[in-house]
């Protein structure tokens, strides 16, 4: 029977080094659902209106905002991803679903330009799969097919925002 005489946990000891203040630090501190709304205004008739001839049309609006949480430190931010979809047939609205999913992120040693891109592009990329799943489960529980939102182009959203400014 072999025994392991090495008492270390596999991590090599590093000599005492001060952290490089120029290295970018990115941490996800928390994620949470801030708001969820589902409306089925024509229930139960809305469940019978779907057919091949009367295929539903989806309108999706997405937005990303960020704000510093100065009361928790200079490098901590809340990023909010909101998605709203109105699904209609030619006759009426089937459902409206809206969700807001947030994350708290620590970002250190980033220039203003890089920080803006991290907050409005990279952070929502981490949040999106969770909100997508919540919306799909919500629509499934409401009696519809799960509404699977295609991946969003956060780079394109960021560039459009910069052009408008």
C-alpha cells in the first residue's frame, strides 16, 4: 500500500511578492434576479391561438446599465441586464415577459475605457445565460414552449450606445 508523504496541498510555495498594481482584477461577487414579470392577457385563449398559419412574432428589447456601489468600495459595480419580450400573433398579444438580472462585480486596475467595455460587454455576457434560463422556465411554466432567446450581441449594443453619445 502506497502512502503519500508529501503533506502539501499541491500548491507550490511562492516567495513573498507584492501584487503587481497594474494587473487587471475581475471578480463576480454576486448574481441575483431583481425583477421578473409575466403577463398572459388573453389566457386561456392565448394557448389556443398558436398555429402554423398564425405563427407568433417576437419583439425583444435588451438593455445593460451599470453603476458604482461606492458604499462598498471604489471598485465594486452593479451591472443590470434587462430583457423584455412581447410575443404576438396577428390577432393579439400572447404574452409579455420581462426580466432584470444583476451582478455585483469587483474590477480593479482598469483604465476608464477598458472599465466601460468590461461593465457593458463582458459582465452582461456572464449574466445572460442565467436570465435566458429564467425566461425560458417562466414561459414554459405559463403553458407555452420555452422561450429560448438567441445570444445577444453585447459588442454591437455597446457600439450603438457609443454612436448615440
